[in-house]
């Protein structure tokens, strides 16, 4: 292997060892209860990147990668970091070659320069850790130690590639040094990769959460919900009325899913209240819980997209908690905060009116999955998730829009986030050929907290035809619809539009998700044979 490739390998090996030591150290801190923020440099850097993501880039990432946007970010970070470490290895080792018999000092100066660049990358990791929510100084220890180990590794490998007196080295010794670098560099890279994986698994935080979820048992629900059979039309390929928990969309700012121990969880109600209160998870379980059918929708959902889901949520109405604290006059917003630092600004009337805005603890009769907010999340009908659906919620601050703002508002998204009327064609699927004769067109439509009054379908340039609607158990969830079409051979553009419970027809005007949600009629091309 050429000297340049060995130099690149030395940089990659040093980077892998740095991350391995840091990730294992972060896991040790978590298991020991030391520190209170994010000690993992990988998670910290990725989180800092997400925090600084403009609206257009967030929109692009979700459109391109969907719910795999976090995985795509981590993979991209890995590629960039590997390339950067390889570049540092090549540049530093290239400058480590002695210039003359007495060039030891010059060589050491160049090695020091290369190590300085590597150290600067480590400093970026430390600063990212310091930038995370709930930061405490012990959180920096793993990254600092990992960087020091990486610097030592890089220095040792470089010196193997650049002996100080090359003409005095016996024949074959240089090749032996290169073989040593290859063996150690390759071995340390593998060890580093395994160490990173071990660090992510070592914390065992997930085991605590799964044990807590399993022990939750049956919840006492004062007002249970029964989904009527008429809410489902039974059309093959049509979106199910209730979305299974494992298939429910996930869009949030957390790089890794927070693993929150419910025994340590607390919810604080602060701000413009008569008295601040604090609730434990057991306090919620002991309260009169209710169930509510609510469709959640992400503001990043494109027309016809699948970033929406319907479920039966179990929890305590937020209005009861706010009433206990006593909301002061003049408050118009509640700023909810997640354990990962995310915040959402919700109009206070959406949390205090007759809709079932919940501090939810269960979804479809089961304890929340960690990725959906275990142990407690907010569910607010009628508002996009970015202003309402805070997962892993830890604080409700009663405040004003002119004093506080949620996470996405300063990044270009609108402050209020009411959900727009939307409809989607599920079958036939775009580009899927169908046989001539009786063809069923079906899908779902939603206008949370207003309900769906009518759905119409247009085939080609024909007139709008009214679809058959399924039963609507609540205006807070979506509604299935279907239309039977006597299709003749040809190609057709099939469009759908909905009318909400207030009589407002869904707009044809096309708009991208940013800054307040997509709009337009969903249209699919259908080929009839």
C-alpha cells in the first residue's frame, strides 16, 4: 500500500478511536448518572446541525428521506468525518517527512501543525456538547479524553511513516514500518467502529424504558373511546382508520430517541400562573384519564404525503392541569419543552377549550413507544405537530407570543400552525394500471377540529363527483371516502378535494410545506386497460 493511503488510514484510525473512547465514556456517564446533557459528540454535533437547519433544508431532507432523515444525517456525518480524518492524515503525514538529516525539528513542527488541525475537530465536538440542552461540565469529559487518545494514536502512526534518518535505516525497515502502520491502522479502525457501536449499546437506558413500558399494565380510563364499525369502509389499499403504533410517522429534532425513565420524569407548569406545580408520572396515572381519537399531521407533509396518522390517545386533558395552576390574564401561549430541548408554542385556547388536548401516556391502548414520546407527550387536535405535539415533554410555560417563541418559529415557520384541509387518494396508486370496468377510488381526508363535510373526485376533465363518506366518530380525526367509477380504457388524471365542517372547500392553490403547511389538490395518473 502506498504511503499516501497509509497516511489516510492513520487519520481514519485516529478518528475512529476518538469516537469509540468518547461514545463508551458517554455511556459510562449515563449509566453512572453523571452529567445531565448530551455527552456523545456524534449526537451533539448532529443535534447542533439540526438546530441550525433552515426551513428549506429541513423540507428537502424530509421530502427526500422521509422518516429516515436522522439516519441519512448520521450516515452523511460519518462519510464527511471519515473523509476529513483521512485528509488530516494525508496532510499531516506528508509534512512529517524529514527535509534533511538534521530535519527532526522541522518534522516535529509539521507534525504539531497536523495534530493541531485534528485537535480543532475535537474542540468542535466539545463545543457541540456544551451547546446541548441541560449541559453540565462532566458531559465534556468523554470527548476531551477521546480527542487526547486520538492525538496520541495519530502521532504514533505518523512517526512510523516518517523515520528521522531515512538514509540510516536498514534496507527493508521502511517497508516494515509501513506494514506496522497498515496493521495498527486497520486494526484500530475496526476496534474504533466496534467501540462506537458498543458505546451506543452500553448505556442500557433502553432496557429501563422497556421494563417501565411493560409494567404499565391496564390504565384506568374514565371516558373510553369506541371506534364504530362504520368508520372503516374496508377498501383494499385504503389507509386504515387507525394507524398501528409501529407504522405511525416520526418527525422530530431528536437525533437518537430519548430514553426517559418515568420514575425520574417530572412535568413543571411555570410562567404566568397563580402557582407553579410539578407532576410525576404516577400523578398522571392516578388521574381521571380520558381517550381521544386524534389525527396528527406534520407540517412537512406534502400534498398526498404520508406524514399523518390517526390513533386513540390516552391521557390527562391539558386544560385540567392548567386550571390547577391558574392561568393569569393576558397569557395567550403555552411553550412546551422536551427533554431534548425542542420547544413548541401552542395557542392557549387550543389547550383550554373543549377539544381533547392531552398529556398522553398511551397510544392505541399501549404505553407510548419511545420514538413517539414515552413516557408523556402532547397531543393537540387541529394544529400541526411543530407547534403542539411535543414529545418527552417536561415543562409547560404559560406565556405570550410576544415574549417567547417555539423552536421552528425563528427558523422561518409560522407561529400558529392551524392544519389546512387536506385529502389524499390511496387507490388506485399512481402509475398502477387497472382493468376497465368498475374501479374503486378511495382515500382519506382531514380537517382536524373542523371535520370533513364532503369529498369530491374529478376524473380527467369531467365534473366533480361526490364520494361516499365513512362515519365520522369525531371531527378531530380523518375520514375515509370512496367512489365507484365505471372506467373505460385510457389514461386519466384523477383529483380529489374536500370540504370541511365549516363549509370551506379545500384550495387548489399549490403551496410548499414552509412556512405554514402544504396545500393543493392531490392528483394521480391512472392507466385503464
